[in-house]
């Protein structure tokens, strides 16, 4: 068990959103709307922040481009303009106060150059410090199959196991090339996985040969869920890649450093009891709008 508390969460939101172009020419993908169980149309980033808070997270760092700081600041730190405030219902005025309360927990961090997901995570190093932290993708939202949220499941698993935790989910052969993939051996009945390999966006041929897991159906694999609890050692590994200019497809990636973290400090994978919804691609976003609301109720 770990005596360390997971107090902070990091959400990288500094990408260009090219897969959602031209919508992202007008609006950041993290600010596109999603409708949850409360029936509100809220920015995707707010749903992700709420997921973090549901796990007992005290502070949230959102990593953005320099030019986007005002957009996120206005959402979380600024009250509505007087002309809008006058038109809000009493319920929405109360919700505005709720938004500003959430904003008190949020720090806007900056990625000055868009050098990849791993680099965006590295930009939170000084803010995180030497603590373990929850890492959430900036374009995924989640629903849980349990009474506790997916993020709370991850935090609880970290407290029990005491080492970095990578959230995983079952993926079929059609989408494994779009995600990080993990292989290993089950330590408990399809819940905790002892990791053997972490591989970024494998071909189906590679996955079939190297990434199968005993007990899984044919052409079913374990993909990264988009949620992690990471020890701060990850920043040293990311720094090594950045200093040595070690890139994957032109960018500094997180996945390669996750495998190094596993080898150096240990890490396990946890099969999250819930679902993730990818809002970062047009047709996935379309389906996510439908499924997220339906499964949140």
C-alpha cells in the first residue's frame, strides 16, 4: 500500500486538434460540448475536470498553448459578462458559482511549443513536484460501471498497490492501431495485470504476434484507457528523451517512457470498470455525444 496521496491531476490540452478540423479552426476541441447525466451542455474539459475531482483530486493543472490561455482562463476563472448574467436563470447563476469554485482548484500551465503528448506532460513537472499524479487525456470522457468513478478506481488501486497504475480497457482489432497497447499476465481475475510490454499504436500483425494476453478472445487486446496514476519519476524519463531528442513520428511520446518507468520503478495495469468516449475524431465524437449521455444515467 502507498502512504502517498494523489492530490493533483494533469490534463494536457495543448494540441491543434487537426483530426477535428475545421471545427477546431473556430473552437478548441476541449471546449466542444458534451451532454452528461445532468442534461447540461458543458465543455469537454469541464467533464474531465469533474472526473478528476470525483476521485478526491484537490488541484488540476491544464496544459494549454500560450495563445489559448485566455480561453481556458475565461471558462474557469471569469464570471459571465453582465449582459449574460442578467439572462441566466437562478439555477444557471448558481451553476456559475459552481464553475468558479472549480476554477479555484485549477492552474493553467503552458506548453510553449507543440512537441507531442509526452512533452505536454513534461510541461507540468514544476507544478506537480515530487508527488504522484493523475493524468487524464484532454479528449476523453468516462462513465463508470461501479458506484465510484473511473478516476476513483484508479486512485484506489494506486493506494492499494503502491506503484504507478496504467488504466486499460479491452479493444478490438479494428482500433488497436490508434492506441497504446499493453500485454502481460493477470495477477488477479482480469483486474490487475503484470505488464510485459507497452507498445504505441501497433499494427494488427504486431499485436497478434506480441501483444496477446492469456484469457482474452481472439483479436481482443488491452489498450490504454486514457487514465494513469504516475510517480514523478516519469518526468526524469521524459527529460532524458527530450534532452537526447528521442522522438517517435517527430514528437516526444509518453508511451515509450511508460515502459521505461515500468522497468525502472515498477508499474501495473488496471482494467477499469467503465467506458471511455473518444471525442477527438469526428465520428467517434458523434457517437460519444449519444453514448456518454445514455450511459451517464
